[in-house]
């Protein structure tokens, strides 16, 4: 089950980067930031930044897909191989799932897949985290492409017009992907605020269900 980092003081969801760095590959400074207003995590009693409380996503485990999720976690493990084929496979797997997502969120099937505010809240949280990840993928892909074009130019020591055109084209692609990344980051910010509000609605209907130390508090980390 997914573990969600929550501020232990105000019970708001937090991320390990400020929103301005969601397209960046690096982290630094204050480690946790509120999604609602992009402010640092609340201070603990000693005045130091708090460590988030980890709570389990309230969605129950799906026995029919749990094995598939375990297989995917091993296939795309953080300490596994990094190559274009594996990255492409991960994106393709996500692409195939979009067909099911289109159906599951339709006007009729949504009555079955999103029957309660708690279900909707969990879905919004998943959307936020996925959009935040896609923003980073867009930005980093463009940066790597431009870096490769520049390195190839330096290695060849060729100042021909053809090489300049390749670098210019790579720079244009990077700019377009960065624009896409910025839009995705803005979307992630909006869905993060929506997620926080939805958690408030769910908590009002089910007191204690999403508070630190409540019924879903668990150890572990996403």
C-alpha cells in the first residue's frame, strides 16, 4: 500500500521538493513542503522542521492486481538497470493504462469506480503525484537531448552549419518540452490543492480517518 507524507502539525500533504523545483532533478534545502501553499513543513516543538507522518492510502489492496504491482516494482526497481528500452517500457505501460482510465472515469462506470468521497480523494492524490512525475520527465528529457547535442558538437570539433542547426533544433525541442513541463507542474500544483481540500471533506465525513495517528497511520514510505 502506498505511504503518503503528511505534515504532523497541520495534517496537510507535503512533497520533498518545493513546487518551483518539480521539474528539477535535484533536491536541497528544506526537505518537505506543503502542497497547498508551497510553504515549508511546519516547525516541530523544538523549532526545527518537522518530519512528515506517513499514512497509508485508504484504498484497499486489489487482490487481482496486487501481484502485477509487485512484478512492476521489481521490473522498474530504483536500483535496476537504466536504459532507453526500460524507460520506454515504463511509459508504454502507462500509455496502455490510459484506455482503462478513459473507461473507468466515464459517466456510467465512474459510479462504480468512484462511489465515495474517499475513493475520489485517493484518485486525486494519484493524479497529483503522476502529474508531478510527468513534469520532471518532460523537463529532464529536453535537457538531456540538448546536452547530448552539445557534447557531440564538442567531440567532433566541427563548426559546420549543420552542427549548429542540430544544436538549435535540440534547443527548440528542450524549450517546447520545458513549456510542457511547466504546464504540468502548474497542473500538479492545482491538483495538489484539490487533493488537500478533498482530504478535508473526507475527514469531515469520517473523523480520524486521515489524521496523524488515525486509523490509517502506518510506518514505511512511498
